[in-house]
C-alpha cells in the first residue's frame, strides 16, 4: 500500500485495499511486463513454491517456468482482455516438474500470473455447477430461488455456513437465506450495518465478483518489490490471491470465522447483495471450485434479474387492470370529480399503504390512517413545492415537514401523485411509522475498546444481538410501487384533462398497445431463458479443456445478453454498426487492424439476436486461430444492401495464420452455418482460403427494416404435464414433426426426443416447409411453435387436424392466443420447457 498510509479503525473506510503490496500464502504471484517476457515482481514465496533456485526479478519468464508453460501462458493472455475474467490454465507442468493451476490477466500494463497447487480433478466442480444451474433455472419465484441457492451452494463447496443477504436502500444488509451445520446458531433475518462493507470494498465487489480468504490468521506474503522505480505499487484489484485488510481479518476472527468466500449478486449493474460463505477452520478452494462458484453466481444474478423484471410486469399488469376498471367508469360519468372521490378505496389497493387521501378542487377525501384535517393544508402546500407534475416520495416526512412529528405515529411515509400539470390536485398514499427492532449482528455504530495492540474492534463473541429501534420512519417505497404511482398519475391526469368522448377511443387503443407490450416483454423474457438453457445444455466438444468450455459458454451468454440489452434500448431492434462495435470492443487492444464500414442499417429484434451470436463465434475463432491471433493481422467487415433490399455482410481476415477448415463440426461451427439460414431464411457461406477466413452473410430484407405490428395473440394454459395423471410411457415409436423458428430451441427439442429414444423426426422453421414435409414424412404427432416470426402455425395445425394427426402448441406468450382458441383439444407447453413436459405431453395426446 502507499508508503504514507497506515490502517487503523479511524480510516479503514479509506484503506487502499486494491494495492496491499502482499498476497495470501496459499499461492504465489509473478508480475511481468505487458508481453509476458520479463519478470518485474514476484511474491517472496515464489522460489520455494515453484522450485526455482535462481534470481527471479529481471529474468525472462521462460527461465522461470520453462518454454512450454511460458508458451501456454502467452496463448492464454491472448484469449482474454477482461481482467475480471482471467484466462485459466489447469494442471500446467513447469520445468521444475511441479504442477499448478494458473490464472493470468493483464491490468495497467502488467501481466499478472497467479499459481495455485493442482489439488483435484477440475471437471467435477464444473459438472456440479452445471447441474445446480439447471436446478435453479426452473424456479420462477424470487423467494424460492434465494432459499434454494444457499443450500445448493453449500452442497457444492462444503462451507460450514452459506448466507445470502441483500442490501437495503441505506446500504445495510439483511440475511434472507441461510444453510448451515446443525450445531451453529442461525443468522437468518439478522441485519448488518452498512459500515461493515466500506465503499472501496463495494466497488471491488462490482469489479471482481468472487473473493476467497483461505485463512483469517494468514501471514501476508510480500510482493518484491512492493514499489517500482516510479514509487508505484502493483494494483491487485483483479487478483484472486490479493491480501486482505487486517481490519477485515480481525472482524472475521471476532466472529470465530477462519475462512470465507463471497460471491457478488449484481442486478441491473448494481450490487444487489452477496452470497457469503463462512468456515470455522482454514479452507482452501481449488481454482476449479472457485470458477464453478463464479459461474453459478453469474447465472444466479442473471436469473434473479429476469425474475425481478417478471415480478414488475405482473405488478404493473394488476395495476393497469384496476385503472382500466376506473377509466371505464370515468368515461361514462357526468361528474368526474365525484367518480374520483368515490374510487378512493380502489386507489388505496393499487399500492400497499395504510391510508389514502385526495385533494381535488379544494376538497379533502380520505380513508385509513392520514394526517388530521388541520395539517392537510400544510401538506398540500408542501406538495405544490416538490411534486412538479411528477410523483414524489419519502419514508421520513418529519425530515421535510417539522410539524409532521405531531402525527408521525400514524403517518411517516408519504407518496404524492399529482393529478394535473398545474400544482392543484393530488392523490396521497400514506404509511404508518414502522417501529421495528432490527436484529443487528453487532452494534451498527461499531464501538471500540483499547488493548495491548491499540484500538481494536470489540469482539462480537457469539454475535450477541444488539437492538436498534427506528422511529418516525415507514417502509420505503419500492421501484415497482413508484412505477405504479406514475401509471396512476398518467391515467388520472388523462381523465381530469381530457374527459370527453375522444377518451373512449384513445383509451381502447392504449389498452391494446399496453397488452401487446406486456405480451412482447413476457415473450422475450421466456425466450431468452429458453435460449440460454439450450446453450448450456449443448454437450462440450471432444478434447475441449475446462477453461475453454467456461470461456466459450460465458462468451455465448454474454453475446445474448448484449443483444437483449440493445434490443430493449432500441425499441425492439438495433443498429448493425452498434452491434459490430460492441462485439469488437473487447479486442481493440490487440495489435491488429480493424476496417469496419457500411451504411446505417437497423435490424429487428429477431435478426439482431441471431447476428450477435454469429459475430461472437466468428470473432472468437479469429482470436483463437485467425487474423486476430497474431500481431499485424487485419479484419475487414463491410456491409451493404443489394437490389432486393437484403443486407449483405462481407467478413474478410488477412495477415494471420493460414486458414484451415475445422476437422469436426463443433457447436460454434453449427451456429455460424445454420443460424442465419434456419432462423432468418438467409445465407451463410464461410470460406477457409489460405489467405484467411472469409464469409458472406445475407440477411433478408424483411428483417432489415421494422416489420408491421403483430396481431394481438395469447394462449390458454395447460396444467403442468408433470401433474397429468398418466404414465410416462414409451414414445420411441413416434414419428414427430417439429415446427420451431428458433434454431437453438429446435436443437433442444431434437435432443430431448433422442434421449427419449425417438429417432424418426423432422424439423421445419416455416409454414410452407412444414406443409411440404407433412406429405413426405407423414407424422404421427407434431409439436408446433405458435409464432413463427411474421406468421403463425395455424395453417399447419389445420392440415394436421384434417389428417387426424394430434399435436401440441409451444409458446412464450402468457395469454390465450387466437390460434390456440381454434384448437381447444391441443395442449399448450409454456417456454422454457423441460424434457419431462415434452415426453409426457406427446405420450398423452398419442395414447
């Protein structure tokens, strides 16, 4: 750390924990120059651990590790440019004959190598992590998934205690889930003060999502030299072995904890909470266990984010239905003021509250707990100052209105919803004071005592529970509640300002648009979960190492996340140029030339997601084998429209190694070759000439510009096939027609059928192709996706019904679809679905 900075309890919130100048002793560290040529720094235990009997600093890296291991390290560095995701080398043998797991990353001009002893087979933790991911992916309730994650992660890693705690609005945290050894006391429901995690630590939790302390009593191993020639310490922000603050180690020891691990839970780019693992004796995790935990944590964050969006959608839908009932009353009313006042009970049910009031044209109407009438005018005058035609809230109104202390027991939280653009009329929601006793795990003020070693944290011994009572505060208003309040403001302002016959027509149109928006959002969330499930379920390539599998899987999921984010921001699609730039960003630091050009072309949501995966696979191959794998290579990407309005993308690599066609067709190769033709009906041609890989991709014109708005559709709900009281049965003799326009989902269904013993099936992505195959294939059963891009499977269903061939629908929509209503005998499978649902449904309808 800095020569001038020393740590004590008065300044631990400013401790530079990213530059400790030392590491933990369960591994060793070497720092080289930017090209991994010369060793500049090393931890003092390096020679003993690696078996080196010579001076280390200033030596070529090859002299320390051996030529073969050094070559592997440099290749690994070329695979990663994100320091938070270091490249991994498992079971690497050095010239000394010793074997290590190695993590390598670049940061601030240094190549940092971390060595840990290879203790076990790395495949087992990864396989277990994949199994756990599969288990939580089917849980669609936030409380349930949080409860299960603690138990599953304890089974994966074997810690004595695994807790999940979420951060509150003020930065404090509450333990919301716990799995522990039976003899340990429970921390479930306890609160931790915000000061337990300083701001600089929270920043690192966002940058580096996993943190392991193997022994809270460890002796730090110094990095030699701590300061370089410019008096600058090495930044270890992304190093797993980074030493730990002595204050934090004392904090752990005061709780009796000897080893710990934390996994960040990140939702919407913010630290939502932490998975905290405690062990009461020293515990060293292997690199494979740590990476498995990191993967599990990444998926948990993604899944939690999707569930949170779904919950917000459901709350918004319920509120919209209540508002629609009010609006249907309002448009027929002669006295709109009376209708609003009479509806106060309905408004009070929109948002959880203890009381509500309406100030309308100088008249006060209320129900439940509210300020007394003598205080109402002061409250209204205050609302005129702060609302400004937007909702306003607080959970401590006495901080803003001094006289609110008089009624704090009845009203401490206030949400103000203006009813017009002018500061005049308001709807108020009120919440009572929540006099609550928080079970803090230790004193939130952190008292201290003096001892032989100076000021130390007061031992929390057995975590004696301190009590802190919070007065004049209510429960805070959530983001979901504020969104409902804003929707209420919009609806009521419409009624107050536009109460005429035009409102009937406009509201009907808005209602259709809202339902379509809700359907589309629900459809996208379910489809993205189905696609991610399909990617994870694909078998790994023969000969593929664990770190290669991890890197490929993470890259594909990230490509989908990037595309999904751009689609949301771009109102259903995105610019091709923006997509290309986003995909190229991680590779800008390579010593290669990028030539990107093309007109301003917008892709719709469907083609945008497909192109995100295809570009990611092409770039990954270029970095591993093509023009981006060596310095001086060139990648040219150019696109244009042809005479028919199709978008033609030309990909050309040069200046790299001689290109060779792949010896086997892996999952990445299938993605590049099949995605565009299968999903979009376009073209995808790849040429492996000696000069370099070139590709020509054609996206049909109908995806290049925004399509027409789809008809309103939905679906009926079929009981979960797992609940159908019929046996599983044998479907191996079935001849199955699959109609599905998403390639990855179609591949998933194909694999499910193979696993069930079905060998006779065909797949179609369009109506015309399915009708043609029915004549030749003659199926005994069919599985039909309701929506096939710009068309539906209605015509296929009619033809199958005419031939008396049973079929089932699949869909990601959540309401009854017009297509499905025409065929009430056909069951409906919700996306994403599992193997059991498919097999049982086919068995049921063919019995």
